[in-house]
C-alpha cells in the first residue's frame, strides 16, 4: 500500500491522512520531482495557470468540484495540476458538460494571457 510506504519512508509509527493524500497524488500524477527546480517567474506562471483552471471549473454549472490545486512538479511532464473529483459515475456526457470541460482545459492558458499578455 502506497500510504504505508510513504509513512515508512518518513519513519512514522502509524499511517495518517497525509500519507493517504500523498498516496493518491502519487497514483494519479506521479512522484514529486524534487530535482526539478523552477525559478520564481515559472512558479508564478504555473500558479496563475492552475488557478485559471480552478476558477473556471468553479464557475461552470456542469463541472466536477475542485478538490486540490498544486504547483508542485510531479511525474514526467506535469508542472502543476488542478484535481477535480466527480460527484457520480458518468459514462455519457452531454454537450453542455463537454463544453464546460473544454472551458476548464482552456482556463489555464486564458489566465496566463490575462495576467502576462
């Protein structure tokens, strides 16, 4: 179990919620890339980009709620991420739901355009 491994890595005597959260993050987005050092401008750009995704997701009627936003690099390519959690299992999406998802996907880039030009 990934949470138990994380707790053991930190020398903890028991597994806590933070270990489960880290395990979920590892499974969904990959290991944290501590070797990836970003300068302040890159961090700022990623922060605005991810906040753009989150703000658009919160403003759309047919979007899943935002659970977490991170600017910690993970996996091979992710410099940050906005995690949304579905409220129910869905196998078919309506046009309005798909359009709202597209808005969220474009929200990061739009936020960058607004802030940085």
